[in-house]
C-alpha cells in the first residue's frame, strides 16, 4: 500500500541515491509533469526581459533574483506602490543574512 506523502512534499523526484527509475516509487506522470513545470519556470528569459527586470529591481531596491522570484512565486510584477511587500522582502533578506552567521 502506497504511503501518502508528507504535507510539505512537493511531488518532485527523490533526492537520495535511489537506484530505480528517476520518478522513484511514485507515479511517473507526476514526475514528468513536475519536471516539465520546473523546466518551464526556470527557462532563461530573453535578454530584453532580463534587462527590464534588472532595471525594475534596481529601482525598487531589490536584487534581480528577489524580483524574479516574486514573479515566479506569486505572479506579481512589483511596482513602487507595493511598499509593504517590498519591505517584507527586504526584511527577509536581513533575516537570511543573519541566520548564515549563526
């Protein structure tokens, strides 16, 4: 009987040195759908899109990665009026930097 995945499991492939098929012991369809979605999400943008995102991120005081991650995670193209969300991203940046020092 198959076990239900943990609540935080994303349905992706196993990360250990499993010697079986790449989808593990689960459903191959789920693996292939996850793999296709990952490739689509992280496909490199065109040069123009990248330069536009870099410019917008710089105007907002964010890094390119923070701005792009916001688009990928929430589908939100941040604007200067989104001060609360920008402040939350910057506060998260400070927490991550401090946690690396511990």
